[in-house]
């Protein structure tokens, strides 16, 4: 079953996602990448996936830094890889749709694998929404298959979108995955429990901190 959801209350949020995010960035929900997307319908398919992901009343929201080229850039969902979707490991996302990319092997992101395996182990995968403080994918010039940290100006562009997202889930507990995400959350006057980012050897600490923070 493919989850097609209509969420009128979220229309403003999705409009804010469609705005131009700046140079050397890729918008997964409006941009088409001919070098990896199978069809020009890929942006629309990614929007549908994101709508399905956001269709649950969340207890917890994990906020990262920015979309990565192996994860959200191709899947449309933060901290989520194509491989995990095809394996049926992402709640509310169907495995019956065709792949969106032409890569011989499905895209796989180590951080995504760590995040979702931890959420499943702790029994909260169904009740968690994932997001990025800078929702789009910042990349190096002329290389969409790379990641870079968003600039200060770019981070500011993501704050109104983050505020809209959090407004949709007013009762959810917030977690900031990494220092950059924590600073963004603080910038809009909110508090999030800080977690070590699972990349660069941080997976074990991420798991332990999230487990300790959950009720």
C-alpha cells in the first residue's frame, strides 16, 4: 500500500520547503537530478514520501544538521536511505513503488542505518519524526554527490522551516543530533536534548544518549 496523505494544515510547511535554498544546494522535493533520478517525477515522489513520514502524531523529533547526498537527497526523508526504504524498515513508507534512482546498488547512508536501528531497538520508530535544521542538501560546487556544512546564512534560511515543522508537533520531545542542530534549535528559542551525531565514530554514544534520555 502506498501512503498518499492529504494534510491541509501542513500546506504552509510544504510551501516553505519549495523555496529556493541558495547556490550549491539541492532541494530533494523540487529538484530533479538527471544523473541519478530515474524519472522527472522523482521530486514529487519524494514529497509523497515526506508527507507519509510526517503523517504520524510524533512523540519525538530528532533534528540533524542538513540533508546528506546518500540519504535525504535521494530518499526525501531526513536520516533515511534508499536501501532502508526498499528493505521495508521505514514506518509508513511503502516498498511497492519502483526505485527513484538509477544507481546499481541502492544508496545507503551509515548515519541513517544507525538512527533507524536505534529507534527500532528502543521501540520508538513508529512515534518519531526526523528533520534537518537546514532541510536541503548543501554540496560542494559542481558535485552533488558530496556533503558540506551549511553556511551561517544558509542555516538562517532553514530556521523558518524548522519553526513551521515544530509547530505541527507542539507536544513532541526534541532531540538535537549534533552541535549545529542544537544551535539552530536554540536560535528559535526552543530546547532540545543534545545527542552525539552518529557519524565519525559517534554511533555508540548516540545510542547510549538517546536510550538514557527516553522515558
